[in-house]
C-alpha cells in the first residue's frame, strides 16, 4: 500500500538540489546517445520514443527511489505503472520532451520534472542539456536559471517574468516548431504587434519565466508531463498558466482521455490572463 505524503514549499526546497542533480544526470545520458545510430520506435499514439528517452527515464526512476521513495511517480514512459488519481504529492516526469527535436538533430529538447501537490505543480525543473541551461522554481519561493556543463552545475541566477507590454510595445509569443495550430495562431494575432519566437519543447516555458517572451498558447492537446514542470517554473517566476479559458489546470486526476490537457496558455504577466 502506497504511503500518503504531502510535500509543501519548505519540504520541496530541501529536495531542489538533489532533484536538480538528478535531472542534469539524465540530460547527460541523453547527450551520450548517438543520434545518428540510435533506434527510433513509434508509440501507440504515433509519437516517437528513443533509447535516449528510456535511458533518462531509468536514471530518474532510480534516483527518485533514493531521494523520495515514498512519493508516487507518473512518467511518460511508465504510465502503465501509475495509479491515479494522485490526491497528495507525486512526481510528474517527461524524461525527454521534444523527442522530435532530438531526432532531428536540434538542441531544443528538455528533461522535465515537476513535484505536484494536491493537483497543483509546486516545484518544477526544465533542463535543456544541449543548451547547458535549466530553469527551476518553487511556487512562493521564486525561480532561477542555472547553467551547467555535464554534471557540473553553476550558480543560480534569479529570474522573473516580464510585465504586460505597454501600449505600442510588441507582444513576444513563444511558438512551437513542431505543433502549430490555427487557434493558437489566431490567438497570437489578437495580441498587439505580436512577434513570434520559434522555440522547441518546454524551453518555451523557460523563455517565459526569464522574461524573454510574454505568452505561450497551445490550443491543441498535450499531456500533463509536457506542462507540469513548466507550469511550476512560470508560476514561481511570477507568471501564470491557465486552461484555454483562463481557468486553473489540475494534474494527476486522469479523465476518460488519459492524462491529457486539451489546451493551455502560459502568461508572463498574470494580469494579461484577466484581459483574455
């Protein structure tokens, strides 16, 4: 029987450094894979999975068993082991977000780890190993950008989201290279003088958190593990992530369609969500 455990902000802060080291280690394993020679398989939903995804997932699973064995885990690569709904705290993992970017030889792929408490992402780490950058945060305790090289982790730099662009200033929208949709494009067109910044994977959440973009809309289905870590980082940095109508996102409940998020918007300035 799974022991129930609720992790709050102070407890999460004690986990941040070991979790960061674990995510960086998973990123190192991804970079060690020869993309030119690796095997690429298709999952039941048509998305690709590689040996890099699986290697990172093994490292994270083993690490979490040492760091917090009593906390349940939901990983993209081990959904069959999940026992939803998660009512207390659980780890939400995407061991390699942006597999299409990775397979294509690009650098904008990430390792995403979130700690979700009572349906809300509390702690998030989004690491881009090929860029040597990670963004992390705990809601109520701020967000940081950290540079790393291999397993060597540099000093943390506090980050905050941008305030709402003033009249005449352009909105900067982070847009996906691989997952565009007409509704998202129309939403961006509705922002004054919108400028699109093409970014892969959950790096888009990092760009919102550090203040280099204002919005990231996704009016198409994605999965909780794609969003959870970025949601925590953006919120910790002063922003907000909502559903497509400005409402709250909930994680770990699992509806009839699985762990699907139909649509979401990441806002750098929470006031913008009120002017939807």
